[in-house]
């Protein structure tokens, strides 16, 4: 057999193999397409536009599309229509999906085309997003159960240290200080800090009806709460920004002079009390303390 015939034969074999491979690929692709076509389809709600974090989702930010079942992530807002050929059924599920998502809060940014995850929206998002539960005009202020320093010296805030406080409770703040007249000499002042300290002790009710929104550490992004050591406990209050400013001052002041304590309120006692002060003179007149009587 001459070279020309051998070349033609090899070309023919190559063409035949290519044709066989092409037919094989065609049938494989056709089978895959049919599998995709026959796979269950889900209606899912996706973001029609980029939606910023801390936003309430509007109707026009939601789009409903159809995707294969294996493309639906866990927690997705989705439906599997019982009868995909029934237009009315699909429209009903589309509207149900929109209703499921609209008005929900986004703790995180949602990008255009992203499938809405119900575990990151609304109340489920709030479980791991402390700021979500705060109403407008309020802030969260964490307050330590133990403050070092002060005069009289601070110790643990017992009502919290003894686990008597729960989220939703209300407390009042009491602040005690030693306040000496400016007319005292340095020697008189030093003696007053020991022997006569009681005569210069002032106790005031300074803040009232502060709502406790959390006790201890907040849940992490995984929903789990870290155990807090006994001396690192915290009460977190829901307060106005101005009240937070006052709390900040009280916390810092109590590490320098005076001490703080908290009183737990009855849930039925919502009225504010007079911000009165108790002094040595008050206690002496009322109970005879320091009078020798």
C-alpha cells in the first residue's frame, strides 16, 4: 500500500473517531439537559437591587425567579410549586414569597441577584444582631458588675452578681460619695476620711427605670453565648444617648471617688421617685445616728 492510500486511510479513521466522539458528547449533553429539565424547580426570592444593611426590604427590591432544586441554599426563601404548569398556582407562590420577605430587616448587605436567606432577616437576624432590638433614639450601654477603685471603695454590684437581674428588668442607680467642706484644713480632711467619714457621706438616687436588655455576654455570630467569668459580668441597658453619657460619667467617677449600687424594681412600679439625697444629718434626725441618743 502506497503512502497516499495510507494517508487517506488514517484521515478516514480520524474522521470516524471524531464523529463517534461527537455523537457520544451529544448524547451525554442531551441526557444532562434532560436531567436538568426534569429536576424539580423551586421559586426563590432574590434581591432585584443591592440592598444596604440595616434596611427594611420593599416590594420593588424583590424578584422571584425559578432555579433547580440543587441550587437552593439552606435557609432560602423558596417554594416548590405543586403544579408548575398551573399559572395561578405559580402566581400565588410568587406573591407568598414576596410577602415572606418584604418588610423584613436586613442585618447585613444583600447584593443584587442574591437569594434571600430567611435566617439573616427579621427576628432570626435579631437573635445574633443586638442592635436590631434597639428602638430608634436608643442605644445599648454595657455596664460592668465590678468596678475597681472609688472612695468609699467599690465592690461587686450585688444585685447583678447574685443573678437577680434578667433581660427586661428595670433598675435604679444609687451613688454614694464622701464630700468634705472646702473650709477643712488638710489635717482635718485626713482625719475626716477615717474617724468622721460618716458625717460627710452622701447617698443619692441618680438614675431610675433603666431597662436591662442583656445580662452577660451577647451571642456570637453563630448564636452561641460565651461563658463570662464571675468578675467579668455585664448588664446592658437600653437608654437614650444623653442617659448613656450620664452612665459613662458615673462609671468613670466611681473608679475615682464614691461607689455605685443598683436596686431592682418591681415590674408594676413604673413611676419615678424624687431624686433625694440621704446625708448624715438626715439619718441623725430620723434615727439618732451619731447623736448619742
